[in-house]
C-alpha cells in the first residue's frame, strides 16, 4: 500500500525503530515505541499493524542472528518449535478480522503485572538453568502455538509470555530464554507478516526503513544482553511489562478502566 510520507518523517520513524529494536532484543515490547509513533504519524491502524510486523521481522531476525552466532540458540534444533509459533500466528492474524480485542485489552494489563512481579520478586533468577517443570518439547507443542496465535491476533506482551514460559516452566536461565524468545518472535512475525502482505496492508517504503532501524537496534541490544546477562535483562523486562500495562490503561476505551472505575 502507498502512503505519502516525507523523508524527514520516515527518518524519525526509523530512529524510533532503532530504539524499539534495541529494547525488544533484550526484553520485548518494542511495539511500545513503534506503534504510538506510527499512529502519531497518521498511519491507519490496519496499515500500522501490518507495517509494524515488517519492521519487527527485521528486528527479531537480527537478534536471532546475533544470539545464534554467539551459540545461545541452535536455530536448526529449535526449528520445530519456531514453526509451531509461526503457524499459530498465521491463524491469529486471520482471526484478527473477526475477534474483538476488547477482552484481551482488558485482561492483558493484569497478566503483565503478574509477569512483572514474578521477574521482580522471584529469588534466584539468573543466567543459570534451573529445575524444569515441563520439557521444552512439550512447551513447544502446547503453549507456544497459543502464544503465536495471540501474537498474530493482538501482539503486545508476546515476548514476555514466551520468556515466562521458558524461565518458569522449562527452567532456562534468563539469557538462554531471551535468545530462544527472539527466535520464536521471529517465526511468529514471519507468519503474521505473510498474512498481512497478502492482504495488501503493508506500507513497504516505511516498513523497510523502520526494518533497517530495528535491525541495527537489535544488534546493539543483543550484544548488551549477552555482555550483561540477567543483570540487564531482568530489570528491563520488568520495566517493559509495567510500561505496556500503563500504555494499555492509558487508552480511555480500555474496558478494564470501566470495570475498576478509572
């Protein structure tokens, strides 16, 4: 789809995408930056979602490349799990036209608060693996497709949900969980993007410019995460969850505001 944008505006959005890629490669939540930025630039909601998937594709792919090169994720070994996540996102994107996001918008802040409290208060969370409550294979064929479906349908918090599963259920350390989360994010972005691209909703010039920004931002962020590990991943994940909660609750149309009387 063609939308006329000035080079100045595209450059500013690419800069926002760089910051989003940096944060997203460590803790997820890059959409906190790119989504409001594109809406402020006047991009219609459907085109914004589709174009954001293109940019996110570059960011998550860049982070996956960095983590795999450093040996933190074996892409070939985890490919079946990635395919499950990507397949779920295709169905989620297809369902987005028929399913109301109001219930998700109401429930999501509560879930994000729970995740933030878990990573903030749970003792012993570091880069070392812990006792697993669920095999990685079981996690990959049960919960991962559902999280992928959610990513295609709605999106915010997907990385946080994947991280929670890897750490709490599979027992992986923070850095290993982050690396594998980026791989699954990459797969879910591919699935949803394919659907949006076929529908003709992508603003290609903007999406590619923001993709370049996210690519280099993710390279910088993943290098910081690998250098500092849980010391930077854990607090940034908590801050990102709180930021997403506040962003969702700032919307006057969020049903949760009505339910709790805000």
